[in-house]
C-alpha cells in the first residue's frame, strides 16, 4: 500500500514547500510594488504617517506614574510631581488608519494565499477525504476566493467600506490584481502537482485513480461497510460539487464585471 513520507524533510515535501513559499513571496512583493505605484500616481495617505513622540515640558523629572498616564491618555496622574491643573498630553500620537492601495493589496493577497495553501496542501486521497469530500474545507476556501474577487470588483461598496479598503482608481489596477491572484493559484497548484508526479508517483496514482474503483475482499461484511462509506462520501462529494460550482459561477460573474468595467481617464 501507499504510505506517507516518514519525514517532513522528504525531497518532495521540501521542494514543494520551498517553491510555494517563493511563489507566495514573489506574488506578495509584486502586489506591494503595484500598490506603491498606485500611491505614487493616486495618493490616498496624508503626509502625517505613523506615530510621533512628544515629551511634556511641564516638569523636568518624569515619574513612572506620569509616563504611564500620558501613554494611556489619562487625565489624572499618580505622580507627586505632576501638575494637577495641567491639561493631559499624549506621549504617543498615532494617526488613525487610512485605507490605501498597499494595505488593499496586502489584505487581498494574504487572504487569497491562505486559501490557496489550504487547498493545494490538503493531503486528500489516499490518506484522508478529498477536497470535495470535506465541506468545511470547500466552503472556507471557496468563500475566501469569492471575498477577494468581490473586494477587487467593488460590487458591494458597503463590504469594502467595512473592511476599510480604498477604492481602486483604475480598471487596469483591478485587472492587475486579478492577474496576480490567477498567477498565484495556478503556479502553486502546478508546482505541487508536478512535484508529486515526479517524486511521489505512487501517491499521484492513488489520487488520480477512479473513485468508483472497488477493492475485492473475501469478507462480505467489510465490503458492505466500505461500500456504505463510499456511498456517503459520494453523496457528500456531489453536494459539495454543487456548492463549489455555484461559488465558482459567482467568482466568474464578478471577474467579468472587473473586465467590463468602463475605463476611466487615468487608464488612457
């Protein structure tokens, strides 16, 4: 029978993990660079960034109590040296979060890559149920893909506002993100597929063996139990296939919306 790798440092495991890591890092880097280019052309961030440090000039000696009070923005101080009538001053002044194209791309690509990792690295047959036989996995991965596409398409403005995503300025920027996601999932899948084919061909054969194939056993009771289990898995697989097909249709619909978005002046 087929057995899993006895060590996580098997050549197939190491090579697959390394290639997928490189693919994800390159994709995320391209997304960040694309966000920076958009920020340069269509700035969304005000000049004030990050946080600033401001020292109080009311006293030359700052105690731990007064320092803590200024950190939490308290109007009272436990310090004996603090001036009671002095107004509270903030030690750390952090500006509120402002949605921008860099944070947009990092959020969308990160969510998408997490879903890709869960789908591609799911062991599946012959060691566990396949992707379509696990409803939690199907729903989580499919809905994550749908969320990313809907955010890029901006078909639900309330959702983008709730997540705090800045609206993309051009059609080209949306299409570029769509290409990055397609590149990420395709290269990750084929990297894992071909590595398994060449380095663990026995596992590849079991995964691609027809599901309806049955083993012949002399024990009829065990055969009936296996058939019953296979029947339940088949029903689960059919139901999940319908759910995934519906979500894929929605993903395709929103992707077409991105491609059909009227071009703005900035695109020309």
